């Protein structure tokens, strides 16, 4: 059972599938993530520092290339949520786990594990803001890469991956369905970025998530999608996590 938890931890953190048990000398995936993000020619956005959120340092990275090289890159950051940050031991901070999840996390395997893995498994006991903040860069801006489309796509990705039971799409690849949000749901808004108010757009019609995004420059947008149940604990403000490298 614990091996299952180990695999789920890595798959959820990086969107990867891992077969079998992780070897004890498996490298810390945070090191590779940091390497991939080093030297990017554009800034990355994240939620402004606040007591109720903790960066997991496990970004999701999506990249597209063609004959001319990298054409698109999107980096999304996930956060652990603290409902009561003043008391980390408060049970209110914990996620509601089903019996199978609880048993998997409580069982210690007889084989050695990577030194970094127990920390990641412990985080699974807490609610997370999955891929909450995304920065999307496009070499060749188009209608597909426009802010409105990027916000819709980010929202539908969160809905598809984390609200399947509530929305009821069929197993396997998900086709267009009535559960998805569309461009007609986008409205004008404002978003705090680096302590200044910036023009933005939002999707405030979905019962499960709230989404907001802004254009940072012609080839760069940022989008935010957060579960409505977590909104009371989060201040919707962004800051520049890393400056662009010239």
C-alpha cells in the first residue's frame, strides 16, 4: 500500500507516472525542476507570500518545440494550504482523506526510500492549490495563445483533473462537454501584480473554481485558478518570483 502512495505522490506533484517502487537513491525532483527553470528569458509569477500558503517547489512544466526550437512554455506552481497557519498542528489544516489514502500514508514500507520522499508524502495529508498560478510564454502569439484562451484552458484543465467525480465526464480522454467553461464566461477584472493593480480578466461563473489572469507582455500571460472552497484563505495577489534573464 505504501508503494502506491509513493507513486501517487510523484505523479501528483509533477504530472508523471512512475511504475514500481522508487529506488532509495532516486534524485530529488526539485533539483531537476530548478535546473529546468534556470535562465528562462521571461519572469515567472506566483502568489504573493502570505501565511496561509506554502510553495511546494514542484512546478509543472509544459513545453512545445518545433524545428525552430522552443515555441511555447508554461510553468505552473502548486501550494500547500494552511487554514490555520498560526497552529500547524490544528486538525483543521488537514485534508479529509478516505480510508485507503489514510492507510497508504500511515504504512511504513520495509524497503529504503529516498531521503526526500517522506516530506512529500506528508504534504499529501494537506489540501493543496493544484497548479494554481501559471505563466505561459509563446514565441508566436496567436488566437490560441491569447489571454482569454489561456485562462479558459487553465480552468478546464483544473476542472478535468480534480473535479471528475463532481462533473461526471466519461473515463479516458475528455471531449468537449457542458461542464467546460468557454470564452463567453470571461469578463473584465483587475488583479494585483507586484503591489500594483493591473487590468485583468476573470471567470466567475463556475461553481467549483474561480479564475483570473493578466497579460504581462505581448508574448507572456499569467493565469490563476483556485478552488472556491479555498478562496477565503487566499489573498489573490501575484508577485514576480524570478526576473527574466537577458
